[in-house]
């Protein structure tokens, strides 16, 4: 017989109370969301949307926001009620675009940021507008060289854009950071952001503005090259300049003949950049030819850039002592360059002109021109100091800001009402919690059982912790041993490099000198790898660069040629010279490990085939030997660090079983693949696949 229960089961009571509590929270959340939505969009959304769109349409037609359109917008907000937070912020953002006064622009940007910040996580449109206001504020800081504040604004911009589904919007962050880092002369970091910008434009593919997309892609490829040039990486700079011209060549048919003049101008800019490389390399004839092509392409539509090119051309003529040609350029610049302006180009012009007068034996003219150069330079420095002293933060106390504060005060009163409602709901929630607690008291026996089980789990955890501690201690000991070995290797390798350096200082036969230089390069690479071990890191450093991997393979073969010759082995090489973004020392180590194994495990009088070929967007490197091969039971362990897999070479060479494990880790860090094919007694083929740079 089943007796009726005096109370409902405890799990039913608990489920009921949780359900009530959930419904209360849901109602409260819905209330808050409705309130926030109403504050964001206002009670007269369509009217203000139409008014702002009218002003924007006028700006698109005229190319700028006119005073008349701004006066109309001010009138709308003054006489019509019901504007939302987003409308007020849009008004301030447009005022930043229409105003030339720095203090007022800063005031309007800060006002927009202050309005939007509390709501930027609740609405995607608010997040977009908030990011735009932060971009404006960051660029204002950039203009006065307050770089730390600019970086802070751009970082907040990036965070705001994470709330936006359209990831293409993130290009706004990369654009700002690229120019900021370039201004700070952090050229390698700037190059990374310029590269991200053109990749964003290519990926997002803005169909509505194809020519604007084309302009942005080619500009940012070229800017990437400029950054590498400024950083002293001339080969990488030349690669990106060539990539810019190739991109223009492949795309130009879609924009001819409508944008023919623009395409000529684009090429002219790139020619000037290429000319600077030849000038730096003292290839003056090639540089002069490109300078002239650049000037011809830009003089019609970009006089400022043309003058900049002529200044570099003038500098080259002065360096090679072509005084007559330098005088012709000076005459041209005198008529095209605004020498009354206060900018670095004018300083450079007067300095070069002073040098010209000295070479013409006119010291008085040289002196007066140099004094003029110094005067302009001092004016620039005074102007920069004045900008740096500008304190925009104290410009916020004016009538319009007080009006914003008054609006915020009223909003705070409404928020106080929300808090009262929230307090009432919190009291109700507390009642529900008390009901839950009263039911939990009846679960004491279950809690007791859980405690017993918990004690058992804790005992097992203690055993696991003891085991983990032992493993950690073993790892530390291995790490210490590795550092000791690496440290002991460093001194003799450094001594060898020093000795070779001393020998190279003396006159040596060409063959001996080439061998010594090869030994010196190998020692340098070895020291770099030893430092990696001392730093306890196999990961790639920031020193990745564009490298001709075919040439790298040839250098590695030169290092191991003597070892192969000892075993009368023939190395058969067929490589295509391809540029890949990689860490030179790390990849050289991988190639050396694979080639060394091929020599070690091949008998005398055999052939080793080495190939490098392009495969679509990847490059494939292979080393094939006809040696002893890999037994079936070792194939699954070949890339692990295990003494059991080490084998003696065909001539008794020693093996440690570590090289392929480290090689695979390096290749994985390059986003590549390393694998092999082998048959015991017939030889092995090892493959390395690496991605090519993503440049069209």
C-alpha cells in the first residue's frame, strides 16, 4: 500500500521556485531592453533619420558638410523633441567633419563618445557610430602627436568593432594603426597593418565602389613596401613595389579608359619609390630613368609628390657631382615649390640649394640659403612644440556641453526610477531564494553523501597532484640540462667564428676564402639556434622575411657537399627560385636535418635527388635517397623525441633521434607540412610543403 505524501516532492518545489525566479528575471530583462531601445532610437526616430539623411545627401553632392546644412540640423534638434541617443551622437559626429577648429572638433567627438559609450554593447549601429567617433578622436590626438592617447582611442575602437557582425569594418582600425605606427617610425609594425588593410579590401570586395577598392588595395601594397624601405629591408620593399605594379597591370583593363589618368599617376608614384631603392644601391642610371618616368606621370595631377621626387632627384645629382643637372632641377623647383611654406620639403630644398652654391664656389649664397633652411626648420620645431602643449581636455566647458550634461542629468533621473523598480524585483527575488533555502534544508542527507564522495575524490586528487609534481620536476631537470649543454656549446662555436673572422682579415686564396665565409655563416646560424635553446623556445621569432628558398637550399647543399663527397655520393639538384616568407635560420636547420639524414643513411656511390617546385599557392621541397629506408615499426615514431628510434648511419655515423621532431615543429610554425614515404632497403623521400605569400 502506498501512503499519500503530506508534502510535494522536494524536486517539484525546487523546480517551481526556479521557474518563478526565471520568469521574474525575464520580465525585468525585457523591461530594461525596451527602455534601452527607446533611449537609443528616441520617440521620433523616422523624423530624425530623415533629417540626418538629408544633410548627408547634401554633403555627398557637395563633397563636404556645408554651414547651411549644419544650421538646418541644429534647427531640427532645437525645435523638435524625441531625438534618441544615436541621433544626438550622429549630429556631433557630423559637426566634427564640418568644423576646422581643433578644440571644437575634439569637443564634439568627446560628446559623441560620452553619449554612446554606455550603449555600445547593446546595439550594432551604436557600436559602429561609437567606433567612428573613437576614430575621429584618435586622429585628433594623432594630429597633435599625442600618440599614447591615440593608441588608447584606436584600441577602444577595435574592441567596439568586435560587437559588429561585418568583420570588414575592422579595416578602420588597421588604417588608423598603420598611419600611427608609421608616424612613430615603427615601420615593421606599420607594414603588418598596411598588409592587413589590403587583405581586408581584397576579401571584402566592395562591389559598389570597385575603383575605390582598387585604389585602396594598390595604395596599401605600396605603403607596405615603403615601410620595409624605411626599415632598411630593401629586398622586401622591392618585392612589394613590384607587386603593386603587377596588381595594377592585372586590374587596369576594368578601369580603362575612364580612369586612365589615375593609372598613370599610380604608376608614377611607384616608379619614384623604386628609384629610391636604386639610388640607395648607387645604381644611378636606373634611378634617374625611374625618377624621370615618375615626374612625367605625376606632374599633371600631383604637384606635391612631383616636387618631392625632384628633391630626391636633386639629392642624387649632388651626390654624383652632376652640378649642371642639379641647377636645372633647382630652377624647376624654384617655380613649382612653395618656398614660403613651413614644411620639411622646404628645409630639404634650401639645404640642397646651399650645397649647390658651395660646389659653384658661391659661399655667400650658400650661407644665406643655409640660414633660410635653419629658419624654416626652427619654425617647424616651434610649431610642433605648440601642438604638443595643446590640452584639449580643458576645452569642454562651453554652452553646448552644459546642454549635454543637462540632458544626461534628466536621463539619470529616469535611471533612478529604473533602480527603484530593480530594487522591488530584487526583494521579490530574495523571497524566492528564501523559499529555495527552506527546501534545501530537507536535503541534508544528500549533502552528507556528497561530502563523503567529495572526500574520496580529494584523496584521488592528492595522488594525481603528487604525480604531476614529479612530472614537473622532471621537466625542470630536462630543461636545466638542455640549457647547460646549449651554454657549453656556445663558447666553442663563438671561438670558431672569431678565429675564422681573424683568418678572413688576412689575404686568402678565393677557394679558401669562400670556405671560411661558409664556416662563418654556419657558426652565426648555430649561435642563433643556441640562443633559442637558452631562451627555452622553439617558436618563430619576429625575424620572418621574404627569402629565396631555392638559394637557401643551395647554400645548405654547399655545407654538406664535403660530407657527401666522403661517401662518394652524388647530390642531384633541381630547384626553382621562389620567394617565401620564413625564418631563414629555422628553415635552414630543417633542410640541414633532412639532407644530413639522407647522406647518413645512404651507402657509398649512391645518388640523392633534391627538388623544389611551385604547386599553385604552395612550394614543395623534397629529398629522395636510395638508402636503408625506415622499418615499418619505426614509421609512427619517426617525428618523436625517443632514443629508441635513433639508428647508426651506413658508415657508423651517430644519431640522436631529435632532428626530425624539431623540424616538424618548425614547419608547423610556418603553417606548412612535413611528411615522408619510405620502403625498407629501398630508400626514403622526405617532403616539406610551405605556403607562398598571399600577394597577387
